[in-house]
C-alpha cells in the first residue's frame, strides 16, 4: 500500500470520526477522536475473538504496521505541532513567568522522573514483577513530560487567568524537549550505549549540547526566517518560508544532535511574536496564522486517531494490567512532586494564581510523545510492561483528566475578568 493510500485512509477516518463526534458525542475534538478510535479498535478485537475467520484485525494491523509511529510523531508531526503551538503563545507573558516555566521544565521533569521510576520499581517489586531500577527510570523519563499537543488542545477550550495560561503553555512547550533529552540519556545507560560508561560530567555535556544547542538553533532559524519575511510582502511566499524553516531546522537538529523540539518552540515564539509584529503585513499575518491553525488541527486529528488505532498493533499483556493501573496514581504522584517542590521553592519570592498547583498537576496531560518514545524502546523483556503502563497513563490522562479539566478550573480558579 502506498504512502498516499495510507494518508488517504487516515485523513478519511479522521474526518469521519470528527464528524461523528461533532454531530453526536459533542466532546472536545481530540478526546472524541481518541474515544471513537478506541471503540473501533475494541470492536475489531471483539470481532476477531468471536469470528475467528474474519481476519479484520489482521488486515488493519498490517496497514498500521506500515506506519512507524515513533518516526511519524517524533520526526514528522512533532516539528509542525510544536511550531504551530508556540506561534500563538504571547512571549511577553511567558517571559514574565520565565522562572516558574524553566524550573518546572527542568527541575520538575528530573524530580518527576526519579519519583515515578523509583516508586514504580518499588511497587512492582512487591508484586513480584521484574523491572530493573534503570528501566523504571526510563519509564519515568518518557511519561514525565506533559504533551504540549494534548495540553494546548484542551486549554484552548478553557478560560483561565493569563498568568496561569502562560505557565501551562510555557511548561508544556519546553518540558517535552528536556524530557526527550533525559529519556535519551537514561535509555542509553540502560542498554549500555554511548553514555553507559561515562560519568555525570559527560552526561551534563550531552544535556547542554541538546538543550542549549536547541535554543541557539531555534534562535538562528527564527532570525533567518524573520529577516526573509521582513524584506518581502507576499503571504504565499512567507507561509512557504515558515514551512521551510520548520522542516529544515528540525532536520538539522537531528543531524547535529541538538533538541529539535526545543528549536521548534524557540523558532515558533520568535516568528509568532517578533515576526508577526515587525515582519508581516496584516494580510500575511492573518493568512499565516490561519494556515498554521489548520495544520495544527489536521495533524492533531491524525495523531489522536493513531493513538486510538495503535492498540491493535501494540503487544499488551494481561500479566501487566495491574502494573498499568498502578502506574496511573504513581505518575500523578510524580507530577505532584515535580510541580509542588519547584512551586513551593519559588513561592518564597513569588505569588501564584489561586489554584495554580492543582491545575498544573491535573492538567499535565500525556499524549503521542509518550507513546512514541515507548514504542521506540529496543525489543526486550521489559518493553511490553512499559508499553502497557504508558498506554494506560496516556488514555487516563487524555480522557479522564482532559474531560474534567474545565470543571476543575471553574471550581478552584478565580474567573478571568
């Protein structure tokens, strides 16, 4: 089956499921798509179990097997989604909250990684399930970052004070880049790879190369795009420049071992603020922002559809169900520490919006990035357990936390005037 055929099927299903959700379920778009895709997957699994000769599941699984979820998300969709998300964020509002955002995206991620990993390792040991501490930390690293795609998608529908909105948006945009770096280092240690025989100093060098390198690359790319847009006034060309900026920059980041996600966020903030204010006419600004909003919605739809359909090709084990269920409160515990400790330290000199900590904890949604990282793990005896736990946390996060966010915000956060 050709790439075009696969794309046609995915877009067709996304349009169909989106129509069904909008017409009948009336849930938030991404949540509705995910639930319908999960329901469709469950029907297929049930049909295969009750009609052994149908081979419906086998046919669909063969189709999905042609899609490398990790490559599709991490080296395809993510660059566009992060740029589109950052494009609409107010840099001034984010800069005013830079310390909470940076602390949550660094100290918070590291804290959450070690709390989740250690707690899961301890609890699974009590259950008699074998998962070495380093592999439990790998799970902690892939599940700790909040998914900016899921978070920003949900918060578009919720009215929150601008200060809290800036913290949520800023953290979600930056912590996935930091989380991917931490995941890469821990995974390499777990499999005895490049960083397995080196010390903390070497790991810090790699971390700085990825994170600081990603920031610098994003700034350079954003400035180049800004200058190109500044000297012309033709919205078609300027949109093309923004597309080239995303694709070329992300490709360079992969080649030179810098953080592509961080580079995309920085470039998106640069173009969406400096570029929109000084390098674009009103016509260009309107067309460019609408283009990226549409790109964001389409890719979001396909991503959440794939998360629901990937159930058909992921190897789950009944033996790991208890571990998967326990991973949900453990992840929330890690998120609580990852938010609570930095916020408590910062509150000595800063004041925060009422209800900020509960909103940040419960609003820390996980999504396609966590699934993509879990699927990228090398084949070994621990991968099925980590995959099962990852899917459980992601589904709970998107469906339960996502659907209850509006009620939580309405109850504990003062209304924005």
